[in-house]
C-alpha cells in the first residue's frame, strides 16, 4: 500500500465547555456547558433545534436559523440535553461528548497536540476543523449570539495560532444579522481562521437572496473559502420522506438523496450569477460526496442555451440568467466538493476537472475512514496516476486552505 500525505477537508472538533461561562447565565442553555448540581458537575449539550422549535417570538431570522439544525431523537442526544455527570478534567470524555458520533477506535481531542497524534495514526498531515458553528450560532438574543461566535473564534485562534500551517479552524458567525457576520469574518480571518462555516442549506433562507451578499463579498475580497457542511435538512423529495415511516434500507437511500441534493445549493451560486459576480468566491461542499457534480455540470451546460431556456429568455420569463460563460466554467473555477469514498467522482474527474475534488476523512465519526484512510484512498484510487491522486488528496486542499505541509 502506498502511503501519501493526506489532507482532510472534513474533520470535526469543538470548544471547551468552560467557554460558555462567558455568556449571560440565561443563554448558556443554548450551547454545550457545565452545570454544578448538588451531586456534582454535569455536562449539558442541548438539542438546539428542539429548543428553538419550542420557543416563540424569536423573530423571523431565528426561526429560519432553526431550519439549518438537525433534530435528533436518539438516546444520547436526549441524555445530554438532560445532563450527564462528568469529571470536567477528563479532557477526552469532554471531547467525545462535545463532538458527538465518535468511533470507538479514536482518541479525540480539542487541542492541537492531541489531534496531531491522531493525524499521525491516520497518515494525515493537515486538517480543516469543522466545529459546532458549522450550522451557525443560534442563541435567541442578538448580543449573546454575536458574543458566542466571538468567544469561539477567539479560543480557536489562540489555541491554534502556532499550528495554522496544519490546521484550518472554521469561523463561526451569528446568523441573525449578516452585516455583523461579515464583520466577524473579517476579524476572524485576520487571526488566521478559515473557512467560513455554514450549513449546505437553510431551507427558508436560500443563499441566492440578496441578504447574503455582504457575506459573499467579504469572503470574495479576503479569499476566505466557504465550507457548506451537509445537514440533511433539504426541501423536496428528502423533506417529503421525513413524514414517512422508515423502511429497511431507508438510511442508504437518504445518504444518496441528501448528497445529490447539494446540486441545488451549488446551482444557487452558479446559475444565479453569484460566482460570476464574485470571481474569487470559493465554495466547498463538505461531506456530500462529489459524483453528482459531473452530472450537474453536463445538464446545466446542455440546457444553458437549449431551446426551452432560449424561449424563456425571449419571452421575458423569470428563472433564466444569461451567464457570460457556461455553468461548468463557474463550477470549475469556484466550486469544490469533498468525499471520503466516491469512485464515481474519481471516474468523472476529467469531466469535472481535478481541482473540483477534495478528500476528507470525517474524523472522528463512525462513518469516517479513520484510522484506515490510507487504505481507503489506495483502494478507491486504484489505477489512477499518482500525480492525480495527490492533486485530489493533498494539493487542492493545500491551495484552498493555505496549508504548507
């Protein structure tokens, strides 16, 4: 087996629970925190989605934000929402509970020293750190919401400041005010943080709306990549299945449907003209596979000046924008998608272009490839020229995220 210097574009982390002490007491229940009770100290990791759903009068933007979260009914989520007695000095336990969905063979850490040891086990030389802010900051108080984003970003910047050649800690922003969010991106980027973290979709707040322009403008100007992490909360066919009982094999269906649904998100940026408007915008669809990307490019280009779209333009109907170049041009220039295992994406690499593809191990989640990432890469890339493999599993991420390893 060939050993390669892998860079993972999808590696999960969190922040220490003590950071919540920087929030007003009434708002700590919306973030993971420690509570001192009569019989000891408890960790509480709230089900933020459920909390927001139960609350009234939050204002339109907060209701919209709740749509970006994924509600969970599993026993661990319920237990942590009620509180779990812990030793606050047990760093590994706190990391496991804070990150969630941790495979048994991993030893997760919130700190660079511990993560470097895990990376060595997996043959990984650099990590993009996707944190709890991947779905935005959702505290139903404007001042506290902004404060929590700043607290998280400050801690990450201070903790990883000597390791930014190997770690790219994601930026958390408050979503209730996108002008404030843009200023927080500027502040965090100046400290070396990247990428901006957002969900792949906020169903009632799609990214083509003008309200998002301040975000795209600052990311374009500062060349801050945007990691749109998969959530599974999408309108259309998948949303319809949420109202159906599960059936044997339903999770397999959902995995593919959820990933392919990111065609819609990429289309918001490409076909609305956002990528044309912001030529240096870098959109990274994270943990969504990439086999669907070549299909989308082909269909979009075919219909770009097809008979139906040309007729729509002549008749002045909505829904058609005459881009200066084919949609595939903007995909190749502005869009990348990450995968752990996707032989279809590898087969279609010359249709999409190698630069559109990046690899990630989804550490430390059960569905991820840790600690067998080298074997996963070796197997799915069998027969691919070595320089092309390195482009996808190392070089593209190094360029996009500014790694120097």
